[in-house]
């Protein structure tokens, strides 16, 4: 590798807009103070450890943060790639009266355990209870939840009689490429783990 070709990044600005990286794109569902429901796209989202925990980054300025603090639950929908335009409607700004009319175009269905909704055109659906909020990542916070219910579309489920290599052909994955692109994952390969590797 030619180290002379490395570019130093200016740390006075966030580095994340200077290159692409891979992230999931999820819709976080919360209950609004007036009783309605909000769906908000997040890409800084991930499993937290190997157990049934899931977290995402959010700012206290957003309704999602305020709703989770108040209701102490949230849903997570993983959209299918062919529904990315619909999913993007969840990012539309609020009106002067604080409403978000674009959400009426999103097909939803109710969660089974908590008071919440899911984006219908997803492949994985999680219901979470708030575990903790960790503030202090600049203006952002990590919202960590414990998964208390989970459902996956049959086409996306890993089954003993199905080859993992065929799974993404039937149910491709939507990934977000910050800052502002997306891709569809339709192929995968077995990772070359070293003999004796343990998680």
C-alpha cells in the first residue's frame, strides 16, 4: 500500500461525510404525545452485543427521542429495498402545526406486545422496551432497548433446510451508505473464520 496516498481528514468537522460506509436503514416507531404514531428513519442503528438488545442514535431535539423517553418503548422496522421511496417519506419535515402528513402514505400494522406500529413493507420487526439512554455523543444520544418481541418474514428467515447463500436472492437487504446513498445486497459469501474462532 502506498501510504503517501492517504489523505488526512480535518477533525474540526465530522469525518463521516468524506467517504462512504455501510449501515442498516431502519424505521423507528414511537407513540406521539397526542396518541398518534411516528416513524423516523435511522441509520446509526445496530444490535448491542450478542443478546437481544438493539440501539440507535438520536438527538433530544427529535420527537423520536422525546417519545421514547415518555413511552419507554419503540418499534424497529427493516424496510425492503424496493420500498425505499416509501421509507424515505418518514424523513419528511414536520409542518408548522408539528404534524407529519407524509406518514399517512406509509402502510403500517400494529405491534403485538407494545403500543406501536411497524412499516408494513419490511422484512424484520422488533418491539423494544427502553433499557437506557446514554447522552453525551456531541448533541446525540444512544437509545438502547431490550427486544421483547421479534418477527421476520418467512422468506428472510434462516432455516435449517435453506442454504444461507440463497437467502439474499429471495429477500435482498437494503443498506444505507451515508452520507446519502443506498444499495441492495443480493449476494453473500461465507466469512473465512480461522479454525477455532469463537464469538
